């Protein structure tokens, strides 16, 4: 149950931040928090990461539903086996639902976190949760490979 609460917290944090951006910023407006390094920039994305597959709303909705169902199914199984995998899945789930909500309602995702120093694509809290979740999932996979490799070494 804890993991579903975490997913909801990610979703609500994402929704609140996006609401604030849409309500208090003009589209395209950029507010420097650290001049030349990090800005809040009101942006919309009709595609996936880095704007790929732009205007494929139906595709993203179908894929996201499949991903959400798969994560919920896997989380029911994984929560007994691995806390790290469950944490990763909860973060991915919350982020996926956050961006899914935008796509269903408006056909575009509100982005606002802008690392201008490295000219990185503008992103949001949901994207961050997904990246952190996937990273934790990969770390767990690497850890498993290393642990299994160490066990075989001494056989």
C-alpha cells in the first residue's frame, strides 16, 4: 500500500506544480532561479521525451494505459521481493499517471524545469520521477548481475 501512496504523492506534486505554472506563468515565460543555469520556463510538449513522436496523442494514451496496468501488476508481485524495485515502480507509476493526465485532458504535457546551462530539454516532476524510477530499476538489475556473478565465481 505504501508504494501506491508514494505514486499518488508524485502525481499530486506534479499536478500542483503544473497547475501553478499554467495559472501564474504565460506560455514561454522563463523565470531565472539561477541565471544561466536553472529557470522555470512554461512549455508544452505534444510528444514524448525530447519532443519525439509529436502529436501522437492516441498512441501515447494507449501505451501509457498498458504501462500503468503492467506496473500495477508487477508491483503487486514485486513488493514482496524487492523494496528497491517496488520504489522504482511506484515512482514510474506516479510519473506515468501525471503525464497521462495531461495528455488525456489537453493533448500536451506541461513542462517547466529548464536547465539552461546545458541546454537540456525542459521537463517536469513526472518526468523526473520516471527517470529516477528507471535509474533505480537499472541499479537493481546491475546489483543482481553483480551478486549472481559473485556467487558463480565461488562455485
